[in-house]
């Protein structure tokens, strides 16, 4: 198995930007899409050989990785990763926890995991546990911002030297230095300058009107399970 690093999070903290940067490096192979394999509720029934096929096109790349920012906050993931990849390197991008939770609130609302409500009202409902039975992923909005808790859980399985932490603010302030630090961590050419470097982490959607439009689109594309913890793409021949 060739996988030797994962961008594990955190959500809404610039992990997609880091993924795009790494994808440009000639010594890196990145799986293009996120894969929930190690957090999937059906993990025990899944075929690991199917997961390995994601890396079939790896040739001479030194660093072979993937991104799944929710891995950082899922309690079951570290043990599963360690079982398969005890020597793997983990990249974690952290943002001001309040800013991260605010961004996540709008993101979850856009994707249909919580109701459309202004943040002042919605956050109170999340804190009070009012969504715990009907919108079970709502708690992640706050839970995933408890950085110390989740990092310490990972350290039960992995050495501190296997984890590289980058701060979102530093990534914006001195992008080249932060990216070079990640390159060094992965033991690839730290002097490579990606073209994507001039771009910045993608901005979120904070307009309730725009969010309602996104949600309407999602209902045509996805099917939600009963407690809205998962979405499954619909099969359609419309287009």
C-alpha cells in the first residue's frame, strides 16, 4: 500500500487549499476526491482492496496522500488508520475555533445537515441539544472546534512527529513559508513554488438566500437518510 500521508482536517480551515497546493507538486500523488472510508458506518463490511485501487495510478511519486477533513474529529478514525498505516504522516490545518464553527454552521446549513436559521438562533439550539435526534451531525459544528481533545486522541496512536500542524492565519499571512514547511514534513522538494500559491483558501457562503438555493439544488442531487447524517447521490438520466 502506497498511502503515506493524509490531510485529516480541520473542516473549514483551509484543507482544500493545501490539497490543491500539494496536487501541483511533481513528487506528490493526491487522490482527487475525499473518501470517507475510515469513518464510514459500514467500515467493517468494506473491502480494503477497493480502497487500495484509489492509488493504482501512483508511479514514482514520493508522497502519496488524500484529504478527508472530518477524519480529525471522528473518534473511531485514529485507531482504524493506525491499524492499516502505523507510520503515516498526518497534516492538520487549524483555524480560530470560533471562526471555524461559524463557517461550519453555514456549510452544514447549505448541505442540508441543519435547518435554515440565522446563526444567533441556530447556534443556541445546537448548544442546547435541540437537534440531537433530528439533525445528528449538528453537534460537529462545535465539537470539531475542540482541538486539544481530538489531537490528544490521535496522540494515543501516533507519535507527535507524525503530525504537522499549520495555522490558517499563518497560511494566509505567509503562504510560501507554510507550504514549504509542509513540503519538508513530507520529505519532498521544499523549494518548489506551485502556481496555485497566488490563490487563497475558498470563502464560504454566508447568505441565507444563497444557502436556500444551494439546498434546493442538493435535493435534486442527493438523497438524505432519516437522521441526516449521510447523503447518497441520486441516479438520474435527466441531463
